């Protein structure tokens, strides 16, 4: 199947356009293809998991829960998703070696003396997570992806982490109070990471070799609109050879930070006043020999720091105060000039804003791991995280310091379907570990939409003769106006207005109102053309209201 077919409106009914080819999009494309559908996977960039995608600029952790120890529900969801994730990707896509003590396979969580949640509570959560992991392994030994259950949690003593500073300077940004903090609890877990380059290689091979998927790079979606004469969408895209308009029956939108702006064009977006996109910057560094075999670690819970050992002599550093460079509300889309500039210009570790930010992140992380002070910065990474349907508004870095901020949970998974959005699913990968199960959920819903569309077509063929007969009785010439497109539009309106009443009476009522509007327009045009005075624009006969019915699509 070729792109030309999209231009000529010549694609099978079960064709899906997946927008965005990073983790959410790649998994969605594979899942759709597995169900036998035809898939066009596109990205504005040049490859699967592009360099600029959030999937390529994150910390790659298969979170086993402690990161969200302040919210047990999120912690357990993280654990279960990470197990499912690690089970489904090939084992060689995990970072590090098969050695159970590899630094990439044993994430460490250091609880600070000014943690937002007390160490005793975090200890309890750690034990609940261990119990849950043991249960899951007992239920299915294939769940044993993070080592032996008895080793899943190990409480550390101070001598286990000589590389961590004993005293760490800290400034509370809300009060500007300076203090010295320290680690009060160290927990090692079976938390592992993915190796993003290996995952990209695996997904690229799978996608390129799948007969149902066509991957088209360098195509940016500019606009989406519903088709007027059939069920489906018109997609305006910018390609290397110019603008094109494609017609597609269904869309899975995996464009992450751009999902909402595209959904709004279709009217498929319900206002969510606290929805924000947070912009994050991390620094990748070359590790000094003393830190090469140090475990991936996170200092928690609050505005602290994290160190992700990539296992190849490099590490990703995040220092929450500087890493959270800004945010914008999806509702308005407004961002400061500075943030807009930061988002559009690739960051360079040697010059300008990229050099400033990465140097600051390294200095702040060196407060925790002093040997980082001289680490050479190799890359500045920019990515996005999204917060949706949260009860309180996000106020930037200060939210990190608030115990009850929604930042300390991530329960929304990211698959959203607006009522009436037949064949259109928004799929935000709210965590890297959610992207696999989200792909299944998005395609599951789409399957239902395909069935609904099929039954719509069948209903059309059954109802049309009934409507024709009824129309003939009202006014014979009205029958000439009754096309499949008109009927389909009437059905579509019924679906979009969330009323699924498709009884012949209801359809007749809507059809009549469209036809009579047309007739009145024609009368108006004729009267103007022939210079006649228009007698009446009123409908000749009142339209009978549809009786109550139980018929449903
Ligand atoms: C600093 C940081 C650390 C993180 N750490 C972790 C972690 O340790 N563990 C974890 O589980 N999660 C983590 N995350 C979250 C994780 O990165 C995201 O949840 C995940 O990468 C989202 O994947 P995605 O495919 O949905 O989005 P993306 O990877 O951003 O993909 C979106 C794709 O859509 C394309 N696109 C956008 N607009 C258009 C358009 N108009 N037309 C065509 N293509 C378009 C883009 O080019 C891109 O390739 C982290 C995030 C950040 C920023």
C-alpha cells in the first residue's frame, strides 16, 4: 500500500493512520498490524524513535514503584506495567548485562532527610511492592523479570554508598531557606532500564518487516478535519515535496505534546483546565572511572536529583529544580517567549542556553555525587511530560515541594476517546512503561469503532428503503435528494451528538429537515435568478417529531 492510495482515497476500510513514531506510535502500529489492519505510521522526523522525541530523551526506567512511594496506587500501577513491559520486549533490549548485580538492573532510591514523605512510610511501600512482586511471580513465573522476589528490595547501610556526599546543600525555593540535607534511607530494588538504542533497533526491524505497516518519515500533520461525505478524516500533511491532503478511515494520534492541538481542530477535546505539558531538560555526561559501576539512583522524594547509568560509560543527569525548565497549559497553549525559543532550538552542550542548563544540572547533581563535578557533558536532552485530569493546578517547580501536588502520582494512562470521535483515538504515553498497554487499549477501542462503522453501513442498507417509502408519501420529488452521503451524514450527526437513535422515524425526521432546507435554498436561488418575489421560505408541512423508540445502532 502506498501513500498515493491515501491521496486517491483508495485505502481499505480497516486502514489506520498512526501519527508519531516514537514508543506510543511504534507499539500502536505493531498492535494494529497484529489485528490485521493496514497501517500508515508517520513522523515529522526522520526515523522511528526520533532523536528529538521524549522517548529518546528520558531516563528509560522501568519504574517498579518506589519513585511514586507517596501514592501507593501509582506505585503498584508502575510495578505491574513495568513487569508487562519487560516481559514483552526482547530481553536484549534491557540496559546492562544479565548479571543480577549490574548497576543498570539494581536501581537505588535514597530518601533524603527533608523528604516529603517520611522514611518509615516509604519503607512500608517498599515492602508492599516486594509482596506484590512475589505474588505476581508466584502467579506466573514469567513475571520474574526483576530478579528473585526475595532480592527485590534490599535496605542499604551507609557503607554501601560511599560515592554519595554526606552533607548536601539544599535551598528551599519557596522559602529560600538554605539547609544541609543527607540521605536517611537507602533502598536497592530490582528496578531496571531499557536501552533506547536497542529498543529503536528492535522496533525498526519489526515495523520495516511487517507487511501491513508502511512507515513514512518526514511527514508532519498540520491539520485534521472530518470528511463531509463519509466516515473518516482529511489529514493535511507537510511532506518533503509539499503539502498534501490524505483521506483516512481511522487515526491513532500519538503525537504526545501535540496531541491536543490536533484533537482541538476536530472538536474532539474536552477542556481540562489543569492539563499541562512540562518541559524538561537533562544532561548526558561521560562518567569518570570512579562512577562507571555506580547503580542508577534517585534522590527522593521532592525536588532532588537522579543519575541514570546507561551502562556504556555515560549517564543521564536530572536535577529537578533546573531540569523542569518550564510548562504551559494545554488550554491556552500560551508559553513564554523564552520557553518557546528553548523548545524550537536544538540545545547544544557547548554553547548558549544548552551549555548553561547542562552545566547547572551537572553542578547540582555533583552536590549528591561529588565525582560528577568534572564529568564531561556529551548531550543536552529535551523532553516533555504531561499531566492530565488532575484535581489541582500545577505551579511549576514549587509543586515538586508540595506533598499533595498531583506531580507525585501518575494515574492517568493517556488513552482518550471523546464521545462522537468515531475512529479517532488520542494516545498519550503518560509514562514510557504505559506505552505498550496503551497501544493494546487504543486498538481495542478502535476495533469497536470499526464494528460500529460496519453496523452503521448495514443499518443504512436496511433503513434506506423504509425512508424512501416514507419520503414518497410526503413528497415524491424529495426522493431525488436522498443519497447515501446524506443518510451517512445524518447517522454521523446522531453519533457525534451522542444520540444513537437510528430508528427509521428518527432518520426520516433528520433527513426531512435537511431536504427541506435544501428545497428552501433552491427556492431562494430560483426566486433571485428569475426575479420573482419569494412567497414563503417556511417548510410546506411541519416535520413530524420522531416518536420515542428503543432502536439503537
Ligand atoms: C526527562 C524525562 C524522564 C523520563 N523518564 C521516564 C522514565 O524513567 N520512565 C518512564 O516510564 N517514563 C519516563 N518519562 C516519560 C516518557 O518519556 C514518556 O512518557 C514517553 O516517552 C512518551 O512517548 P510517546 O511516544 O507518547 O511520545 P514521544 O516520544 O514524544 O513521541 C511523539 C512523536 O510524535 C511525533 N510528532 C509530534 N507531532 C507530530 C506531528 N504534528 N506530525 C507528525 N509527527 C509528530 C514526534 O516527532 C515524536 O516522534 C520521562 C520523560 C522525561 C521528559
